C-alpha cells in the first residue's frame, strides 16, 4: 500500500478536518496480511462476572441526611449494571470471612471512628489481598487515627463552606468515573477542603476551580476526585455527594458507577500519580497549530476535544520539535465492537512529508485488538508483541477509553497500557534511532475509527546504560 496524496485542512461546521501524514499500520510486503486473531482476554467481558459490593454508612459523628438516597442510588446502579449490592451500618460486617465475599466496599459518608481494631485489621487484610475501596464525600471525615485508612482515602477533611455551585475541572477524561464528562463540570454541592493535597500519592481525576466559588482554602490546587493503587488494592474517592439531589443527577450517578467499576476491576485506568506533563494536544483547535498533516484521510475535532480518525492512510504528527527522552501519554478509544479498528502511535521518525518515513525510520505502537500478536494492541508493530496476558488484563473493550504511556529513553521503548507495563523493546537496528524523532497518530482507513484525546508529554533527562522500570 502507498500514500495517495495530501489533503487540505478545512473546517466543516464545528468539526476541524485534518489531513495527515502517515505510513500504514500494515507494513510493505506479505506481512500486511492478517494472522490469527489475538485473544481478547477478560477485557471483552469485564463487568459481566457478577461482582458484589458492600455499602457501609455507619456514622459516629455528623450524619448526612442524603445517606438513604446514596444507598438507593448504588443499589440501582448495581441492578442496572450487573453487580450485587448489600448495605449495612453494622461494623461486624468487617470480618475477614465476610469481606472476602465482596469486590469493593463503599464508605458512604461515614464519619468518625466506625471500626474497632480487629475490624480495621480485617479491612487492611482485605485490601492487601486485592479488595477495592470507594469513598464518597464524608468518607474523608472518618478514622483520623488510623494511618492505613488515611492513606487509602487519600486525604482527610478539614472544613467546608456553604453549599453552592462550583466548576470542576476534569483532569483525566479516560478514567471510567470521568470519561463521560467534558473538560469542566458545573454542579452544586458541599465542597470539602482537605488537610493535605493527595496529588503526590494519588492520581487526580478532577479538581475544583477555587475562583468559581467562595471558601476554597487549597491555594488553587484543589483535588476533588482521585484514584490510586494502594497496598495491593484499588481506591477511588469523590468529594461530591453531600446533597440528596446529587444521587438523582445522571452525571453524578455515572461518576459513581465508573469509580465502582474501576474499584472492582470491571474497568481499567492509569491511576499512577501524574505530574510534570505538558499538553501537545489539549482538545482545542489552537493546540493543533504545531501539528502537520499529509496523506489521505483526516481527523475530526469534536466539541468535547476528541480527535477521531476518518479515511486514510494518513498520520497527524507533531512537527514543532523532535523528541529524544520523554514520556508520551495519550488516551484512545476504538469504535467497532470487534476491536478491529486499525491505528497506532508512531515515535522516533524524522520530519518528513513522506508517509513511509515513519514506517521505515520509526516505530509504531499498535492500536488494533484483532491482528497477529506482533501487530496488535501494545505491539511494537512487526517487531515485538506485547505481553499478551498482561495486555488482555489491562485492556478495556472497544467503546471504552484506554491510556497509553509510551516511554522513550535512549534506544529503549516501553509501553504502559492503563498503567500496566506490557512491552519493553530496545532498538538494535543501526538504520533507526529513538534518540531524536517525532511523534504522530495514525488514521488508517475508511473502515477504521479510533479517537484520541489529551496528548501530553513529559521530557526526561537523557540517560545511558541500563534503565530500570
């Protein structure tokens, strides 16, 4: 296959159509034919295993009158989405034997000291064996003298102003708790200030714009929802959920559902702390000024800041500068139910309008869940397969967002899918080098629709010799 020409950038209605430069995902010669389908693994059936959730709402301090609405909302979400829900205020439920029945425990506006020492030990053991935690609102006003709990909650409550409207800035739009939201979310609630900032320890999903309301005390960096892998388990917290009205709000219901699905392992996301990244594409037309396009096909820019491929073969590449040592993160989603949406992320190629330059001189990290192992999701295309077992466990199914981290240091290229390392490749080809090159995203063909958002980069110190994880 070969590129057929260049398209012209055009604006049609609200969508920005961008023609792009690319080499095809399928390389020249016989390798272009598809091999046997890769195993889909659990990603294809996540959320269908009948997970079980315990809602715990005991209070030893202030009691929120929205607790009954919260319990009812989680039960309704369970009935609609295939997981069972039990609810209790009896701390005796926190025994090792009983907790083993549950995939996650939801602390719903608990307050004060709600567990004794034996119950605390049982919960610690449950988390260390892979259990899930979901904290809602006053879960941060709970167990101040229990260090383990403070760590899993992420931060303790300090104070709050009056209930009022505020604007939430959504920082991660790939996590299932926030993937349904736009770049900002306006809602009314009781907005907690916290005793510490969880950003260094947890992955912040959303933060409050303190200029949008009165009473914020966190100096302009005010996380309000976050997630983290914690001592063997998963922990999600949202500071929203004070008001009864919250639990009737479809957007907040979806926020809770996404947090629960991630906590029980029915959905995957990168919940490692993230700091120091700069946007290459932030969802705006202005941020595409440093990107170039050639080859057939295009990407459409939607109002929600998502780029979606159309036609091809083509590639949109970042032309402002070459990159040598960096961590590139981006979110992507396949459209078709089969996962046979061919696309990829190219790295390490020289500036060129030749669509084969990236193929012949760089490397492609593939997006396509239905091809041969060395040219399917997470593979360094035609050079090295991903670890298929790890890939299948980490991969969300078509229609859901995934996050890649592509980490390039020297001639070493590592691929993380939703926070899990699935490929570790070292270039030994003297005709190629990862030490200086460009990055790009591919639009493969008329039948392939892959969407991208939030492309960001953190440049790393140049290193030589062996690199650790």
